[in-house]
C-alpha cells in the first residue's frame, strides 16, 4: 500500500498529485542507503499507527474524558466510553477498515476479555472506581473494547504489512498454548502461577517462527516472539495511561498513582499469544516463499490493501 492510499478517497486530480508526491519521496529515498532506510522506517511507523487506529482512538478517549468529561454528567464517563467504542466499531465496518470476519474475531476478544475482567475485579486484582449503568458485576462494558483493540490491531497490521511466516508451529500447538495461558489467568490464585512454564512453552513452540512483513519493496523479518514483546511494551504503556487517568486502578494505586510494574510486561506478552491465536481463526499463516520477492518488486506501491 502506497502511503497515498492512507487518505480518504479524493478527486482524480488530488490522487494524481498524491501519487506524484509519493513517487518523488521514493526517488529521493533511493539515492542512498541511509535515505532508503529512513524512508522505510517512516512508512513502517505510519502503517503501525494506521493499524492501531481503534486502540489509539480508545487511549485518546481515556485521556480526553479524564481531563474534560464534565463531573456529575447524566451519562457516566464509563457509559460514554462504551457508546463511543461501539460507534468506533460501527464506523470501521462502515468505512471497510475492518471486514466482517475480523469483526467476529474482535467480538470474541470482547467476550474473552470481559470474562477475565469480571473474575479479576471480583478477586480484587484491580477495580473500576467510577459508577456506570452499562456494566457486568464491577466491570464496565467498555473494558472489553480495550481487549478488542488488540485484536483490531493484529488483524489490520497483518493485512497492511502482508504477513508471511517461516517456521510456524502447527496451529493446534498455538491453540493449546493459548488455552493454557487463558486458564492460568483464572487458576493462578488457587493452583499456582504457571507463567514460567508457559513462557518456556512459548519459547519452544515459537523458537523457529519468523514474521516476514513488507512496508515498501522487500519483506523484512523478525522473530515472532520479538514482535509479541514489542507489542507487549506498548500495551504496558497504554495500561499506565489507563491507570494514570484512573480509568482503572490497582490496589497499590489507591492512595496515589504509581507506575505499573514491569512485571506486567509478561502478562501482556502472554495475552498477545492468546490474541494471536484468535486472529489465526480468520487469518491463516501463509508460508513465506523467497522466490515471490522477485514477483512483488514490481508491485512496490501495492502491498496488501487496508
């Protein structure tokens, strides 16, 4: 996908101007290795931002409502966030930023995430301190959309960056690992925390797995576990924003805010494996064929459509 395709449909004249501008940027990028690397990094950053559109909008809503939402409003802040999240989801489907198959998986994210939230708030792992009408137990319904935003990002970046894989494990292993991780979230208090075993299992299952992704003319690659850890870090940052805005709080933050511990990175990493497993229900991993690179060079401006 050329950078020009990120914008909304425009008149033919504007489309031609945009294509010319992108072509000029690419011509400059080809003048040196450093310029090419910088241009590719900029494309990568823009595509990543575009892929996490839903999640970014949700984080922006958390910040905006924490600062500006009127105190004592008839509609509780949490209920506003729920309605806003629904509107965002409808808009993304209406504008074909997500497919209906992807929306079904994202709905599954919502259910899976809400179920875990109900249990975790019931045992006091964290709380939602504000009132709401749209809630189940102590969990406002917008919280499920925070989990759904992870699914939205993975499905969109998969298409935008034309994911291919080498060394991918059989899907039954991925699903079994994801089931074990999810079960551990519920049983760690009664049976014991098995995260160390799960980390080892994940390392063994994905030890040969590489994601091949394309942002310009050639596929780049990184280990799948590295991609999960990178995403876990950004989810950890988003969680710190969530607690800083007091959208939810941990017991240690009842008196004053403190940064969420780095130990939560492990939890987010494991959650991303669950997320990845659910996305494979609609996006089956396609093997990377090195010979296909030659065929795709002539399609440099046409990666997978959004």
